């Protein structure tokens, strides 16, 4: 029986430790994927540092932004053998009522690597094969089209890129709209690029000038530091920008992608008539809001969990066309440095999306 080498979380705040777990025999609908790269997400930090509960109790291998090569496949998916793939961060069952209604991201039988099942900070991962997204690369070292990235860097597509893509689709964002992103780290940064590709005018808000400066050439038409501006001043700056650019003063599309209490409060304060607030980031903090603002502005607030696998090919097409740039925003590290990388990300010392590459 094959042994999977991995780094596992054993408890909140504890360093992850190297381990080996036995790989079970594949079911007909499963695949064994050799991991090429696995991105580090804010959600992983929540599990390790903030006490966010995983569906499967520790010890558990974290990691849900995964790309790799299919080394073994069950009888139903033999055609995937040897293919380069991205593993969707949310794997619905595809059979239940919710899935049949097109609501796969809230499927109650879903499997999220690093949450419901063992994740991608490992040499291999066993996953349901139904929704694996094929990537047109010859091997894990060849570039994906003209994107400048290899299969390992494409791992971030599994969450950091597809999650804001679904949120943008669900918001109804259209050409000519104003899109505002609160927090432009991994998910928010890629969201800026996607919204620009949709034809929107984009405002990026963050407390870190480094992130704002990095995004200016990649779709951010306006950058605002919310550490230097209070809510009133920031709203005024947006209104002046809208007037200057002859943009609609209503129906703003606001995306809360910071996953912080302050970011959520700011996002809610920016509601205007007909606005849509998409809550994409997650925090354990609670906040007090006057929900009547939604009524008064005839606005709406919607949540977003992951991304339906059907959107993955659309996102890959945008990457291949150069409309979403990954290379300037990702950085690879050996998987053996996982504890150091997590600490540095937690302490905001790494600006780019880290991708951990197995080096067992």
C-alpha cells in the first residue's frame, strides 16, 4: 500500500509535523493526484491560528489550492491517468438536490481538501475525480500557454482566483460598473484583475501600500489606503472619483475580501442605492450593523463559498489570454518550510501568494 508523505496540523497554534499516512485503495470514482503545488490561503491560517474548526478533526493535512498530475485513477475515470489537473477547492457530490439545482457549493456531501479530507500539503492526495479540471500542459514544469507560470503556480486558481470569479459572476458585475475591493491580498488582488477583465472600473482599498502599489498596473484604477482615511473620507474619495470619471453614483459592486472586522464594517458603510455587497472574506469576529440600510438603499448582501467547478475552464482561459496575471503575485517555497511560511504569512511578511512545492 502506498504511503502519502504529508505535513499535518495536530492542534490550534501548534507547529505542523511531517508524517506518513496510508493511502486507501481507490474507489471507482476517485483519483490519486501527485501534488505539484499547494497554495497557502487565509482559511488555512484560520484553521491553524484562529481556532476555526475543520470538518475532519486533527490530525489533518491542510491545503486546498492544489495542482498536480493524476498518477492513479478509478475505473470510472481512467482517461485522467497522467493528466495535469487543478483540484477544485470545493468538490460537490454532483447527485443531491442542491447539486441538481446548480448549488454545488452548498452541497452537504461536499469534500473540501484540508477540511473534510486530507489536503494538499503532501506528496499526494486522494480526491473525487468527477470535477478535476484538466490543464493543457505537457508536464508540471512546462509553461501554461504564455502565462509565465507552470502547473505548480496554477494551484492558486483553485481558490484565490476562482473564488472571486464566482463572487463577481454572482454579483452581476457588468461593463461600466464600479467594483470596489476591500482588502487586496490574494483573493482581492485577483478579484481586481477579474473585475477589470469584465469591463468594470475598479477601486482597490487596503491598509498596505505595498499591495496597492503592486496592483496599480494590473487593473486598479483607484487605490485608497483605509489606514490613512476614515470611513467618511474614504466614501467621499470614492464619490469624487465617480464624479470625475462620469461613473454611475448608484449600484456599486462592493467586494469584502479582507476577512477582517474592520473590512466588513467599511464595506457595509459604502452601501449606496442598488448596491451589491459580496462577502467573500471570512473572520471569526462579530460586528454590529444596521441592517435597515439594506432596506433603505434597496441593496443586497450575498455570501460566497468557493467556486463551482464549472467556472474553472473560464478562469483558465482568462489566465491563458493574459487577462489574469499570476506570475507577479505568487511565490514558491519548499514544502519543508511550511511552518516558517505560515508564520511569515500570519505576520504579514510575505506579500505574494505562497505556493508550497513538495520536496520530500
